[in-house]
């Protein structure tokens, strides 16, 4: 028995307990990082019995757009801040995250981050190292077709892997006081996503699948971005893959001078080298509507605002899974989404939900790609 143990047994015991707890946390964090699970989550899971894990520190990045004649009730910068605040409050209230108080605008300017699906690796690393972010939530808020849509995904800056994705929408009734409607609708949407928050770890035998941003054909950018979110949502539910963030993948190809919309073999191999993606999922969303082909900027709205085909358009989502090493197609699927009927049984009015429509399309694509691969 050591001298320290004889003189101060309580203190020595406490120190040994602390050392053992730290060792358990380090081992859990190391194993989780190798499995694609953020170290902060693993460390929290190894907390002492009866001590709840601290929610991860989260940076929230929001983008705002308007389409289909919808107006914005305030400046985009203010709406971005309100959307980030609503999401942060909803997640914090449910114990999912602790929002970082520092604004992200300085980092966005430094790294020229202008799109939700183009995130330079240096930007994400800066949020982790300089801001202390353990999670990055990227959200897109869109007013279109009389509805407000919120699509979001969460990634771990430490691993670059997507941990959660979801989308939801709600009606925007026609009223002179649009600001009041937004103030009620935005927190409700944030609460809906927070209530559905799940970060399921990938299975032990999971591979690494890169999901590039969905390409828009005849539809509009926000629809393709929401389709990307829907695909991530469906893939995360299966827990079969580690998913490098699509924004990181697209930015990597930009840095390499390679296209992300129609990647060739050089692009596929670059993603395999930089992100460990053995396979890539490439997808396209097409709107089968003459109006979609001629859609242009809506007067009086921001430059990125366009008149979307909306509920009157048939949408076709097509995807293929290719091997990063040789570009061989390993699976392919397509699903069409006809314009939903405006009325149901007995003449009841049916609300159009682009979030529900795209989520179903994403689920169909993932299920059919899996069936294709299992049959071949």
C-alpha cells in the first residue's frame, strides 16, 4: 500500500475513479470515431452512472429562399437569425444540443459559404477548432406554394459524417400580416423536427456511401436540396452506411476543379481518396411540367427566388449507386410522384405537402436501390 493511500484513502480513491472514468471515455470515443460516431456522443455515453451526458455544442447555419410568388416578411439576414434561434431553442429544450452563442457570419465570410450544399472542409474545421462546435446543423428555409418548408441536416465536424436529416412544412395562409404567420409557423416547424430528432449509430458492418447533392432538371434548386435531405433521411434510418456530408463532397470536387453535377471517374476517385467513399449515390430530380422549363425570377423577390412548378408538376427522382474505384453502376432506381389530387374522398380538401412528397420519394429510392443490390 502506497504512502498516499495510507494517509488519504478518500482522495486516492477519488483520483483512481477519475482516472478509470477518463480511460473508459477515451476508449469509447476512440472506438466511436472509428465507427463514424462523433467522439462527443461517445464520451457522453460513457458518463458516470446517474450523471446525464451534456448535449453537444451545436453551430447552426441557415439559408432562406422564397419561390412561387411568396414574399419574405423581413430581410433574409433577420430570417436566418430567427430560424437559427427557433431551431436552437427547440433542440435545447429537448436536450438534443446546446446552441453556440457566437454568430457564424464571420466564418461564412472567411470561407465564402453561400450554399447549404457547398461546405469547405476548412470552414467545418474552423467551427470545430475555433468555435468548439461538436455538431453543425445546416438548414434551408423556403417559402413556396403557400407553404413554409424547413429542411435540415446535422453533421459531426470531427468526422464529417451526417448524423441526422429531416424535413417538414406547414401552410402559410394568405393574410396581410405575413410576419405574424411566420412568427407562429417557424417555431412550430422547428419543434416538429426537434420532436423527430434521432441520431442512430451506423451498424458495425456499415460501409461508407457518399451522397452527392441531387441535380435539378426542370425543377428548382430548393426542391433538389430538399430531395437530398430526403435521401439522407431514408439512408440514416437504415443504418447501413456512414454518410460523408454532401456539402463537404461537393466542396471537395470544387477544390479539385471537378464537376459535382455529372462526376466522371476522376471525381469519383477523388472522393474515395479524400472521404473514404467506396460508393457514391448520384441522383436527379426532374419536374415534368412546361412551366418548370420556363420558370424565371419572380418580380420583387430575391435573386434566388423563382416560380416553382409546385403541386401541379409531376416529379421524377432517379438515382444510381456507382463504385468509386471503376465507376460501375451497382444499383439504380427511379420513382415518379404525380401531382397529388387537391381533393380526397367525399370532396374533402387535401393539403399539399412538398416535404411529405419528397420524403416518400427518398424512401422509395433507397428501398429500391437496396432491393436491386440484393437481387444482383
